[in-house]
C-alpha cells in the first residue's frame, strides 16, 4: 500500500491530506506537525482571533482525521529526509518510509538583528501560543510597540487599539505596506490608524531592541528610547527550507518547484509559504506567496499532482487584510504596472486597477467597509486570469458593470 507523507501540519498540509482522500487515494497518509495542537487557521491570530482567549479555529476535529484515515503526528519535527532511500527522520528518532512526500513547512518570522532570544517582552506572531501572549497586553494601561508596518503589524495595531491598549508602530520605510499596496490605500490606512490613536512613525530606524526591567526597550537612531510592555517584531517571514537544503533540493527564494509543485527530487513536492513557483499568467515569473488562499489552493493542487493528475498552478494571487471596520483586498501582482484607474464604489470604498504598458490588467487593489469591494475584486481577478485588456475609461466608470467587461 502506498504511503504519502506530509511534513507541516498547517493550512496547506492539512488541506492536502484531506484532498488526497477526496480524490480517491486509499493508501496511507501521515501528517507531521511540530506544534502540539492539531492544524488550525492562522489568519485569525492577527485579526479578530487575536482578541479571543478561546481555542484557535481548528481546520477539522481530531475525529475527522481519524475517520479519514489520516495519521496525525503532532509535537514532532521532521529532522531530515533522504530522497534516495525515501525515508524521513523525526525528532523522536522515528523513521518513516514514503512513496511520495509533500513539504508544507511554511515560513518563520524574521528575527530582529541583535534582539535577545527567549524574552517574554519581545515576540513575533506565528502561532496560537504567540497570540495568547499578545492577549495579555492587549488591554487598557498596557503599551505595545510594533516593529514593522506590514499586514500583521497593522492588523494587530487595530485589534490592540480596539481593546484599549496604547500602540506605537515603527516602520523603517517611508510609508506602511510598501510592498504590494498602492500609496493611495496605504495613506488612507495610515490616517485611520492615527485617528484611532496609534502613534505611527515611518522612516524611522532602530539602533537596538532589548528587554530590561520587565519592559521592551527600543532605541531609535535619533537617541529616543521607546518603552513598551511588549515589542512585537513584524518584519516579514522567511521560508522554512532547512530540511530541503539538507536533502540537496534546489532553493530559490524558497524550495524551488515547477508548475506542478514538483521539487528537484523525484516524488518530492512542496507547496504553500515555503516554495517558489513559476506563474504562467505573469510570463512564468517565479514567485513565493504568503497567503491563506494560496496555502489552501496549493495544498489541494499538490494532492492532485501527488496522484499524477499533472495540474499546473494557474490561480491569480489574492490577499486580504481586516483593520477596524475596513477590509483591503488585492488580486494579482502590481509589479510592472505603469498606470492605474480608480473606480469609486460609494460609502468610502474604491478599487485601483493596475495596467501594464500594453494595457493588460495585471492587478486590482480595493478597500472599503466590510465586504464592499469583494464582488468587484472577484470580477477583477477573473479579468486578470483571462489576460484582459479592458478600456481604462470603462474600469473607472462606476456605472459600467465589470461583468460586462468580462463578457466582452
């Protein structure tokens, strides 16, 4: 009986395990996770879930894994695998033999250079355990300093302010969300955070991050020292490629895979945050995506290709962020855009459509209350996938339905 092993029990790995069963695989499946908890959703950790003291939002019950014939091993790390002998060695000394292997090892938070390890007052956010520590200071009378003005940093700033904590956000670049978010939207979010009482500082460099006397101390380049009950380091993530490196796999901004998520080793696949892949709708440009939807979709796609269905990556990248009552959604990759068109949707909601030099729609960025932009972003996603060259004036005209452009 064939044995498929999945290393990484996050969104991607868990979805892959269930997708194998849904697609008819009747062999053995072993899903290995380093955390003691069974697989759970990670987006809530920096959104509303950061304020919730309950258990995380589990992807499925333990019983469902059992009923599906999925052997779930938690609290164990995969130390090494050998592509020649097709074996995986776990942290408890167990050796697993596999017929096909999926690396869904995810990504880890980047550490701040020189910051002390293991301090209770300097943390990152990747796990439910991290979120629980943050909850202890998300209350009136406490001060959280957030290093990094990216999605996670700003989402946590919004949650902390809603719960009454004082918040300082420090961003080294000249504005927040510099990577992938248009300046117009970033400015709107900056103003909203400041209106909510966030001390948001951009273009500021940090000389040192230390912990002393039960506080985090952040020394800025100008000499000012910011004292906080907790410093949250949100300066990006790095793909977990160590086990792949030791096995001799090709690494290129993550574990390098082909359009079918196959690595450079036979019968070894990689998916989710840990891998980079060529995206045909952008001319085969190699990308690595850190997003919930990508983890889901690639988990399912990896399962299909482990079964020999040879389905290539084809989906349009999609991201979202919730801050206060506003939701930001982005479809596509705006790199290479030379112009954009704005479509106002009313109630403060709008979308920016990004076009390349040839007039092709390559990305769309929208923001508004609740789900105000969701439908139009979904239609933009379909236009991007179709390689559409829509009339720019029609994109800007709110009385012309995007659905009609798709039909055209």
